[in-house]
């Protein structure tokens, strides 16, 4: 599986957009980009995934660069409840290889 | 639709004992994967079951085993517990096998080995 690189931590003001970057420069053609988040040692929560095109759902948007070497998860209006560790995963096999993730802190 | 459920939620065992954890997938999901999460190693894949067969296995010793029943419910067993087995054990289910299938996680079982 391709490795991902994420900043260890980020802050965001409540109500503002949170943009979480992920670098996956060794991604190959069939590998999907998945995003999960984990709030205070609960089970990881699925957010969104994509292959080539940008994706949007009720939780977030996923922007994947044209060369697919990086992506950005966007939480359009962050709330205090969005404080969590966010994991970017590049997935080919059925198992998922989690990195250290980005600890996002949303501040009032 | 109910989510993935795991029992028990918390467990305390002593070294040398064995433990069995249970996972009930989302209704209709046939694939179940297990993960171990520790502060030092993060989230690590243990194994995956589909149609009652282990399809994929992570890099864990043979003390870690699992099985899946015909109703897709799964159990994992850890024998001869070690202090280092203290962790949050997470179960995830998906409709089928495959990297296109989104995995949905349960709340986890927190195991403490004394």
C-alpha cells in the first residue's frame, strides 16, 4: 500500500473551513483515498473516499489533485465536535494501513 | 440500521489468560475485519473474514486468532495474554470484500492485561 504523509496537528477556528492535507506521492492507479476520523478513542468514523474525481457528501469534501499525489479533506464549517484525529488512507488491499493521522483541534 | 456492535466494551485480564471478543456486523454486511490500536503502534490490521473464511492476515503472532459464523458475526481470541496485548480492539464490517468496500467500525473493546 502507498504511504501517506499528514501534518501531526492543525488548529481551526470554529465556523471556519478546515483543510486537512495528505500527501500520497507513490499512489498507484487502482488505489482509493479514504478518510476516517477518530474522536477520543471511539471507533474510527468513515468520512469520505475517492479515486480520481473530487467528492462531496454531507460531512465533507475531498479534493484530489490531477496527478493524484495529494488530496485535501475539507470540513466546510468546523464545529467543536469536529475535534478529532483525521486519518488519510490509501487503499488497494482489503486491509487498511493507518498512519499517525492529523490531530485537528477546533477552537472557539 | 444498527451499526457494528462489539462486546464486551471493557475487559480486564491477567497475564497468561485467554480472552474472546465478539463483533456483530451491520445487517447485510458479510466481511469483518479486526484491528488493534495501541498508543505506541497506532491502528494495526489483524485479520479479515469473509464467508466464514480468513481472507487476509496482518503481522501478528499465532496467539491471535479469529473466526466468523454463518450469520457473519465474528469472534477473535487471544491466548496466553501478555502485558503488551493491552489495547483497543476494533472490529469493522463491510458489505463484501474489496478495497472499494467502505469499512464501518464498531466502538471497540478496551482490553487491559495486568
